[in-house]
C-alpha cells in the first residue's frame, strides 16, 4: 500500500487533481482499497483451505489466453493501420476539394506531416488499448477494440469520398446578387 501512496503523492505534486489520482489508482489496483481493511486475527478463525496444486486444463487455458502478438491480432492491427491510412488519404482528398474538416482543425489536416503523426498516433493508441485489455484478461474487448476502430475509420473514409465537392460562389454571381433588389 505504501507504493500506492507514493504514486498518489507524486501525482499530487505533478498537479493532477486529487480525484483523478484516486481514480487512476483505483483503475490500476482495483483491490487496493479493499485490501486496507483486514479483520483482526482471532484464535477461533478456521485455517485457510489448502491451495490446489493441480495444473490447469490445457484445453481450457489455450482458449482463454493467447499471446498478444498472435496471428489474429497481427491482422487486426494491420487492418487498423490500413483503415487509418485510407482515412488519411480520404481526408486530404476531402480538403483538396474545398471541404472543411469537422473533427480536427483545417490547419492540422493541411500540415501533412502533423496529420500523418496524428493518424499514426491513433493507430498506436488502438494497439495500446488492445494491450491493456489483453493484460487484464479482457480478450474479447482486446479484439473488439480493433474491430470498432477499423469500422469507424473506414466509415469516415467512405463518407469523405462520398461528399460532393464544395463549389465556392463565383465573383460574377456574388456581384449579381448584390445589385439585384
């Protein structure tokens, strides 16, 4: 528990709000708050049950756990990268056709290296979230993170290509509208 207190103090000194530090610690060590309260030992308490030394069933354990960089995750992460690449090029095409970006600033999208870094960072974030789910045993969520990311990025790219080109009003029609009563 001293480790958790040290981390909370470091976060407080770093300027994190107290509630965020508590939430972070709760997420990292979900049993930490419960471990503080221990019942006093009594002489009439029953002895703990012996721990089973039986090896887990191999058929069960192979279905539940897997290596993080297995073939399915490799394909899923490649799909995330491909869908983010498609989104990158569709957004650049979208901007060249005179459309305005909604989610990001136009300046960021028009700065091609910065926008490529954003897309690469999103791919890395997706892999990182999948790893966190894998690490804590949420293997279905690990896979679904990539499925959802691929779906959303591909849908956004399709939308970008589907929108019509924005035609700015010409100077002749704008002046004609001003002179008409």
